[in-house]
C-alpha cells in the first residue's frame, strides 16, 4: 500500500469540477491522500496561501488536462501549474513529481501546457470513470522513490494499452532454482539482480524495480495477472536447474498483454559453487543484450507495435523506440517515417536526452545514406549528440551518437574517446559494441575493432547482418575474397543496399558472374545512381584508400560502371 502520509495535489479548471471530484473519489477510495480544494480548504483559511503551501509540500502533482484547460488562456489552475513546474526544477532529474492526465481524445501536442509537462509520460483517460490505470500509476509513484514512468492505461473497450508508451514496461521476475549443490539459490538470485542492473543501463527501457518482483518466482505464474499487478507489459522469467556437474539456465520473454512468448533460450554450463561470479558474467550479459539492445527481441517487439502509426501521434518515448526499429531495416521509407517522428518528438520533449540522441541519429543517417542530406547534416548530428550527452552523461546512447558524428567529421581522436566511452558505459549493449567496433576498424585499428564486433555477435545471436561488416571488410582488406563472399551471404538485410554491394564486390573479385549480376540488379533497384556516387558514399566510411579502391574494383569487375 502507498504511504498514506504522502499526498497528491489535484489541479483542474473550475469547469471540470465534476470530473475532478470523480478522480478524487477514486484515488481516495484506493486509500490515497488527495488535496482537493473543495474538501481541504476550511473556513477562515487564506485560500491562495493554502494552495501554495500544498503545492510546496505535496508528493505528486496531478494536473487534469481537458478541452476546458485548452480553451481558457488564463485561470488559477495555470498558476498552480507554474508553481508545480517551478518546484520540479529544484528536484533531481530522476524524481517523478508531475503526473499529467489527459482526458478525452485530444492530441497531446496541441495541449496548452508548460513545456515541463511534456518531459513526462502522460496518462490518457477516455472518460472520467476509467480511473483504474490512474490509481495504479499514482500508487506506483508514491510507493517508490525510484524514477517511474506511466503504467499501462487500459482501454475499457478492448483491454489493450491506451498508450503504447505507457505499456512498454518490463519486469524481471525472480528466477526459480532447483539443485542439490550449494549456491544454486545464490546463482538464481544473482542472475535476476545482474539482469535488472544490465537492463537499467539502457536508457530507452522502463524496468520495474526488483524489489517489486521478488515474490513472483513460480514458473506457472499467470502472466496476464502478474503483468497487471506489476504494471508491466513484458515479463522476463527464468530458472536455474543443477544436475550433477552442470547447470541449465533458462530464460523467456513474455508479452503479458497477449500471453505470447517472444523469446526463449537456455544456457548449459559447468557448475562449481566457487565459480558463480564467472557464470553470472558469462550468461547475464547474453540475456540482456539479446533482449535489450536496439536489435534485441524486446526492442523489436516494442517498435513493431508502433509500425503503421502516424509518426505525429507518437509520444517522444514511442518515437525513440520507433527509431530503434528503423536500424533493423535502413531504407528510405522507414527513414522518412522515423525522421518525422523524431522531429515531432524534440518539439514535445526538448530536454529529453534519448530524443536528442535520435535527432543526431537521423541527421547522421541523412549524411551516411543520402536520405534528405543537407550541407549541415553532420553539424546538426554533432550538436544534437552533444546535447544528448549533456542531458544524460551516464547514457551510452548519447556517446554512441557522438562517436558516430565525430567519425564522419574525421575527428578521429574525439571519435575514439567517445566510442570507448560508449562501450564502457554499457558493455552489454551489443548494438553499440558492434558499431563502435566497426568504426574503430575503419579508423585503422583492426586489432581493437574486430574483437569488439565479434563480441557483439556473441552477445546477441539475433543481430542483423550489418554486425558482420567488420568481418567482411577485414576479409576484403586481406584479399581473401572467398571469405568475404561467405560473410556477405550471411547478411540478412535485403532492404539495405550494402548487402547487395558486398555480394557484388566479392563476386566481382571471384569472377562469379551469376552472383555478381543478381547482386547488381538488386543494388541498382534500390540505388539506381550507385555507380555515380559509389566513390563518394563508400569514401565516407572507408578511410583506408586501399580498402576503398579494392571495393570499387570489385564493383567494376562485377559489371558496374563506377565514376571516378
């Protein structure tokens, strides 16, 4: 139960008194303390002074945002909003104090609210009586000192999340354990703890605190009920079973809304009670990377849930997830959709570090692939990345984007510093590890970069084909064209032109005319002008002139007319 001494301040326009009363009654019925002016202000007490004191002392500020607040350009509720925002500026960034609630079907972007409201996830109520999700979210925020985002709002019509961003929360349940040898229970506990810690390094994930999940170790748990109880859309379950000298660690990711299994795997390892830490260091990063990096099964599930949505209807958090999904496709249509979403997001949340990181990402993509490239694309990528790093200096995502921008600007000293920082901040992020490794290779340090790319593929076996770019170019650089062809055939991204470029290049060097012809046809279908721009575009990546000429020569041998 929430601490009854902790109070919610309910702010509303006078025209919404009936709605506010219904919300207040629902919160109080759930045992929550609400400061509500119709009930709290006693005769003879200075009304304004009391309001100011309550806003200064409350634990959660809940503004009701309605058509009435949008219509009214002035009103006492706007002073309440200002007072609450001013107080929030004195709080730590990870403190959730503002809890905006949007009533009806209005658009968040059009609401007349302070900018600070847009830095938080909103809760939408289709009707005043649909307060279950509001009560759950308020209780969660008051129960914990940890940063909290929105809990799933439920649509009474179909039981689905009202807002996808509100439903994208992950809970790691306690790992079950069974075994005769000592320490199996410690291994199970340690795994859950290490996984939660690892997941928390991914700034774009919403991970429920482990203290809330310790009682859910039963593998037969009702996932739908558990998801509702914890406010989680996704559940990670696991078990540790010891038999003789071996241990099997199993894990599965479940969509608690549908009950569908999104991923499952097991890891068989030798077991010694004195080597538990080694097991943790081996298995936990693999589980974390497989589900959590930008190509992880969890992020894929979340981004797929957003496909088909109008980019301008996405919340900032949804826009970030959508951008993560683009990286698995990398084509013009996806780029345009993501660009619109991120441009809209930065207007909604101008202080969000992840949004700024994705602004940098979009600008760099324009430069890398010629998608709406502008003369200042790299300048914008660098500035946005710096803003992301400044807003969240402990986030790997910001440094990932900063390193990328510096690499393409040929600031190799600055690039290397940012790249190493990105990897150090989140060594379980296979996507960052792979991309930094590839760029480090291209900068000339193959001894450092190639192992990083190989490590990334070990961490996340579900990775997209571009993780193998370092291996392909290493083989090409060594003139091992058969090996280059073998790697190129393992690229699993047919919508990305680089897949067909690699096949054509290797086939050209090998004299494999059939493969070269087919690869060139696919390449030119996607990029009809590639022969004219190949030197310039590949030169953005290949710092080594010798490697660039090898690639261009392979294309010529494949039959492509490459401009000088």
